[in-house]
């Protein structure tokens, strides 16, 4: 009787333990599945939020890139406008600079050169006129000196001629007078001798007295001849002195006059030669140096004006060069990634009710079989 009761009790206990164990396994499996489900949903929610956030981030970056590109384009247009404004100012400045500097070049190389040409012409005319005037004045003075020397020479010769003529005329007249006096004395002596002879012959009747008177008359005539000879000698002395004066003093004076006139003539030649040389030098300087300098100034004016025009043209080219804006590509709109997909976790299979009941029955039977053997009670 004890064996069936123990077997029943053991069977109930086995069934109960088996049911409790199966229920416990099923509850654990259900709890684990629920936790996996919660984790999977939480991960999905998190992925979905991250997806939305990344999408918003990509869109925000796209909008920002678009705004940045538009800003760069605006900056390029502003730079182009600034360059156009700067170009207009540069053209205005270049035009004004061209006007100012071209006028300055014209004043320097045209107006100043004209004034310099006028000054050079005036200086050249003054120099040549002064050379001619100085030369003419010097020649006039030399000619005047020559004329004065010639006049002095003529006056000396004329005075000498006059003095000579007067002396010769005086000597001639004196000689003629002496000769006439001699002839008169001779005639007077002859007449007196005849008269004395006649008177003596008439009074004394002899010739001693007449001879004596004749001797006296002859002696008187001889004295007269001596006086005439002395006067002739005096005339010869005067003529000798005149010839000596003409040969010495007058000759030296006339020679001095001649040398003076020759010196003045040489001065005239030197003055003319100097005038020709100075005039030739002034003319050569004008033709070889001054006039070519005007041509050089004209060429320099053309070169500097051409350079100024080139600078102005370069400024115009630089000012009118169109600003080349940079090319900007619009940012691509972001492509949304794959939307998160919910993937349910794999459920852990727990014991089913049938298996729990079956296992419980098997466990009860096994326990009942154990309890039915008294040998196993106290094991």
C-alpha cells in the first residue's frame, strides 16, 4: 500500500517540478525575446534618428554650399564691378596724364625750342653783327691811322718840299743876285778902270798912276769875287745840310711813317682774317651744332610723345580688359542614404505547453517509478 502512495506522490512531485521547470524556461525565453525586441526597436529608432540627423546635416551642408557658391559669385561680380570702376578711373587718369604730359612735352620740346631758336638766332645775329661792327670799326681806326700817318707823311714831304723850294728859290735868287752883282762889279771895275786910265792920262801924262788905279780896281774886284765865292760856299753848305736832312731825319721820319702804315695795313689784314675766322666759327657752330640740336630735340619729342602714347594705350588696354569671373559649379544635392529597416530579432524558442505537459508527465512517471522502489528513498 505504501508503494502506490509513494509512486503517486512522486509522480505528482515530478509533474509539478517538470511543469515549474518548463514554465520557468518559457518565461525566461519570453523575457529574453522581449528584451531582444526592445533592443532591436531601440536600435531601429536610433538608426532612424541618425538617418534623419544625417539627412538634415547633408541638406544643411548643401544649402550652405549653395549659399557659399552664390556668395563667391557675388564676390566675383563685385570684383568685376570694382575692376570696371577702377578701369574707368584708370582711363580718366591716363587721359588726364596724357593731356598734362603731352602739353609738358610740347612746351619743353616745341615752345622752349622755338624760344631757344629765337634766342640762338638773336645771339647769332648779334655775334655776327658785333664781329662785323668790331672789324669795321677796327679797320676804320687802322685806316684812319694810315690816313693820319699819310697826312703826316704828306705834310712832312710838303713842308720839306716847300722848305726846299723856298731854299732853292732863295739860293737861286741869291746866286742870281750875286752873279748880277759880280757882273755889275766887273762892268763897274772896267768902266772905272777906263775912267781912271783916261783921267790919269790927261792929268799926269804917265802910266804909273793908271796902273796903280787899275790894280786897286782889280783888288776891289777880287775882294768882291771872294765874297761871292764865300756866299756860294755858304749856299753849298745849306744845300748839303738840306740833302743831309732829307737823307737822315726826313728819311727816318718817312720810314717810320711807312712802317706805321705797313703795321696798320697788317692789322687790317689780321682784323679781316680774324673776322672771317670768327664768322666762320660762329656759322659752323650754328650749322654743325646748334641747328642739329633742334633736330635732336624734335626727334626726342617724337620719341617721348610716342612712349607716353604707348603708356596711355597700355593703361587703356588694362582698364578695358574684361574681368574673367571664375567658374563655380553648383553643389550637388545630397542623395539620401538607405532608410533604416527594422529587423526583428530571432526569437528564442521556449518549451511549448504540450512539451511542458508531456515532459511533466514523463517526469512524473519517472519520479513515480523512483518512489516505487524502497531502495531509492534514502538515496
